[in-house]
């Protein structure tokens, strides 16, 4: 990725904002990509309602570890 940011998760807007707060609380820089579509068009769910949660490439491993620890039981629960 040319600017050094990588996507560590893709979530609907509200959950993306919570994940952003979780990662920021751990001291990681975070940006959301695609949130503008929600603000402009009001998409809430589905592919157009998805927001990419990005961190600098060097922080991706730490971010994924934080997310795995926080959401570890949810993937099995959603099946």
C-alpha cells in the first residue's frame, strides 16, 4: 500500500467507531475508510455500509492481536 496504511478489519459504521476507539485507547493511530459513504448516502448495512479500519503497516500485528483478543468468541458464536 503506497501510504503505509493497512486494513485490519471491515465493519459496519457503529462497530467500526467502537473498534477505532479500542485501537486508539491502545495508542495506535487509526483511520476509517468508507465512512463518508454513510455520512453522504446514509448506508447502514451491506457492502455500501462497510467501513475499513486501517492502521499503519508497522502497527498491523498489534492491532490484529488486540482485535483477536476482544472478538475471539464472536466468530464462533456467529456461525
